[in-house]
């Protein structure tokens, strides 16, 4: 039922008959972007690393079989210069979603920085060579705007805005945030130096909700898995975060592609909250048989700071994010992209069905 629900709920319509290219099409967000485009009757050039791999393409083929759009697959590797040239031919819009999302890597440079930064440069290098491309939509993140929740409290208005930039992440501290910052800054620099194509950036909060792929791999599912298996029964930290339904993120990408006035950076965030609140709120959407392992009360900050290394985070991270809030200014996405946000806690409840 969730998979059949329409992605695009606003009045946005395609502004071109040309194909739209989506990179990393097998990914969590990209799958919903592809589905939304197919709903609108668009021809999608979908790039994946290996189109012969059923787990990468079967869920997309299933969507294409029942929707009016047309789906064509192309193999491309983020690290190979020129790999996106063929898929991009004839496209007026490129939606670049492909980038790793994980907090636990052995080699941050190899596993995060290189694919995010080199991948963005390679895709935009192909854009520069492809005269038909008029607009690029880039998947960034609010991670490119801040590292720790404590920073938000000192920003204008106490919240993240399209003017916010991350200046504190590094290769050794929160390298995922660093990778998103480097990749987005590189994209803006390449656009300024380019032949005149437009760049619109989507900056989502933590993305939650069902995956079109029956075997979800997103980091978001790891968080829900921890909640559901009882890792935080003794208490969950009030870890500041912001959540957004994956379908709202997909709709934001599609609006950024087709709304003529779309521009700049666009925060896509449905609910500012904390991890403990989210876990307790999730109880309301689940039967007792599922919900009994969810947290019932907050863990004191001092206790979480002590336990942090045992759960894979640094004490610095615990100090800077527990009992601090993340607030996002979504005015631009609501007014210019027409996003009406879904309930991300309900979206989390649907994630439990896939776990």
C-alpha cells in the first residue's frame, strides 16, 4: 500500500519531454525519485553500478511496469570519469543522488570523501560536456550545514537555514558531514565556472520511511533496528535530530527539477525532535507486540557520555548533541517547492514492517 501511494502530491508537472537522468538509482532516496518521475510519465535514464544485479534494479522495474513513464538503465561508476556521458545524452535535467550514507567506515577518505567528491566532479564534468542539460538537482544534506546540534543554537534565529554552512566537520570527526560539505561546495564552484546550467540543491534531514527495495540498506534502517530490538529499552538519549519522510525528499527533488523558480539550497525536514522522543512516539503507531522494546524514558546525558564509546560514538559527539536541539527553517521548501510534509514518525512505523 505504501509503495502504491503517489510520491508527488503537489501540482508540479514535467516542464520537458526530454529524459531525466537519475544517478545512483538503486539507492533509498533515488528509488522514490525514480518512482515519482515515472508517475508523471517521464522517461528516466537511471544509472546504477551494475544493472545485471537483480537487487539493484528489480524494484525499479516493478514500478516501471505499472506506471506511465519509461525506465532505461545505464551502468556507471562514480569514480570513473566519463561513465555518465552516455546516460546523459539528450537529457535536460540531471538529478544526482549517488553518494554513500554511512557513519561507520574503515577508511573515510576511500569510503566517503572520494565517492562523494570525485563522484560529484565526474557527474558535473559530464554535465559540462552535454549541451542539452539545463538544470542539475544535487542531493546534499543538512549535514553540509552543521556538525553538532549545539551549533544550531548559535545560528541566526537558532536554526539551520539555506545560508548555513558546516565549518567544523573533518576527516577525523564526523567524516560523513565533511563529505557532504566538500561535495556540495565543489558543485557550487563547478556551477559558477560552468557554461550556464542551473544548480538546485536539496538538503534533507535524516531520511526515514519505507524503502522500495525489499532489502533496505540505508543507515536510517540501522537506527530503527536499534530501537526495535531493544538496544534503548533502558533509556534513549535526547539526541537532537530532524526527521523527514523519504517520499517528501523525493518530491522535493522532483519539484526542484521542474518548478521554474526553484533555486539555491532547499532544506527538506518534517520534524525537529530528538531520538528519545521519536522512539517513545513510535509506540503510538505500533501494536504492543512490536512496541514493547522501544524506549520509555530518556537516558541521562551523563550516562550516555560515559557509554558513548561502547555504542560507537565519541564522547565529544555525545556532549555536543545530547540535550541540544536541531531546528530547520523549511520556509523555502514549503513556499517555493510546494512541499506539504508527511508525519515522519508514521513513516518510521512503516519501516518496522520491512525489518
